[in-house]
């Protein structure tokens, strides 16, 4: 339910911005306002995840997200929604997501033994990608048939179900540690670990490049569909579904490989497959060809569960919340990167904006992944 809710959320909010403003720049700004608190608070979210009960933390954040989406739905249903409502809602949603995600990733290692960790991470990723398939398609259909207000109510209901499902997880091993140091000391300790651990530095830095230069394509896809392909909300939802289907296919392939000793090679294929497919996607003009290229772009994002697995296998448990929160900064960067991408698209075009981002990502990936030896020689 949580995966479907997230898949719905960005299409609905993005389409609402376009309906209210018909501006790609405004869409980029709303996404930017979601991303800023992600970057500002996610590291503290990791520290909190290392200190308190992760399950209770997830329940409280999911419940609050439900309330925010419900309020936004009511404003839209009563024809009272204004742009500043969206600014405020997305800022708070971004803040809650920053607190939520490190705990959501770290709790996986609380629930499974080390031997099953990769399968658990891949399964979690498969569930999230299933939401990326179902969520946008459902959201697009609801918008076309019933309007944005109804779509937002359904979105809020999905978040509510996810909060209730977490309550049913009766007990997890305690992840709370004695707070013998200050929050800032913990923060700097996590940053030092990232800086001084070569493989952690390598994979997270590639994630940063992917997040800022590559992944914004997901957030701006409604505007790309509307401006380049002349598509409506339903077709935009299908495009997002294509990317989600590719991600799911990639994780299924990953799961079929089991606990492969060649995680580094699999990761490198995903890293470069993503960037090359993204450039091809940028220049497609026919809807179904665009859908197919997004399938391959989505397959490239299978690097995300692979990097998560590598981090959970190589990082000591006392640092996992902080390191995984730093890894989640990469996800926050895709929201921040949406604004410059949208501004370039307004000034030039969407194909040029997306191609420029993909080229920057590939340059950094070449240096970190191939020029430096740490990822090439990794054995986990």
C-alpha cells in the first residue's frame, strides 16, 4: 500500500501543479520544495533510526503523511486549493520522508538474518517497484475519470493502510542504542565513515550523481509527457508505469542471481545501462517507443537495491542508520535536481535538459566506477 501510495503521489501532485499553472518551472519548484527538507533532515533521520524504535517511528510518520494528503484532497474537492498549499504540503511531506526512509531501509536488517539480506532487500525493492507500476496507472485513471480530488483521497487511503499494516508488525529486535554522544557527534562520525571507507564513498557518490543528474526524469515525467508527447494524465501514468515495470524486471533478474559473488559486475552493468538508456529516452518522440525506453531506464535502477545490499553487508550495524540515511540523500537529490532540469527545459527543451543530466551522471560514474579500482575489485 505504501509503495502504491508513493507511486500515485508524485503523478497526482505533479499533474495538479500543471493544471493550476501550466508551467514546467513551477512543477520543478514544487518538487524542489519536497527535496530541500529531504537533504536537510535525512542525516538526522538516520541518527534517530539508530537511537529509537524504528517500527514506531515508521508508524507515526506514515500516519502524519495520511493526514496531510487528506487535507490536500479536501481542499481540492472544495475547489479551494492554491499553489501555496502545494508548497506547504510538499515541504512537510519531504520532511517526513527524510525521517521515514532511513528507518525503513535499516529495519530490513533487523528482520532477517545476514544470509537472507540480499533477497530481503530485493524483495523490498520489488514491492516498491510494483507500487511504481500500479500507482501511476491508478492515479492517471482516477484523474481522467473522477478528477484530482478523488485521486488524492485514494492516495491518502493507501497511506492509511500502510500505517495500519506496520501496527501489525508486533515486534522487531531493538535497534535503540544508548545515546552516549551528541547528535552532531553522531552525524560527523557517520560522515567520517563515508569519507574514509573507499567502497562506501564510491557507491554513495555514484548514487549522488544518479540522484541529482539522472533520476529527476521521474519527477518531471508528467511535464515531458504533456509538452513533448502531447499526452494526458492517463498516458503520463502509463509512462511512469513503464519505468516501474523496468525496475521490477531488474529486481526480478537480480533476485534470480541469488547471493552472487559478482555483485560489482552486476552493479556496473546497471550503472551504465541506466545512463545510456536515459539518453535514448530523451530523444524519443513516439509514445510507445518512449514507453519501451523507459522500461530499460527502469531496469538500470536495479543498482539501487544492489548498492543498498552492499552497504548493509559492509557497514557495521552501529553505523547503518547513518550510512543508509546518507545513501538516501541520493534520493533527495533527485527532487532538488528537478528544478534546474525544468529550468533548462523551459529555456531550451526537455531532450536537451535530460541528455545533459545523463551525460554528467555518466562522466562521474566512469570516474568512480571504472577509473577508481574499489568497485571493480569489490568482493562481498
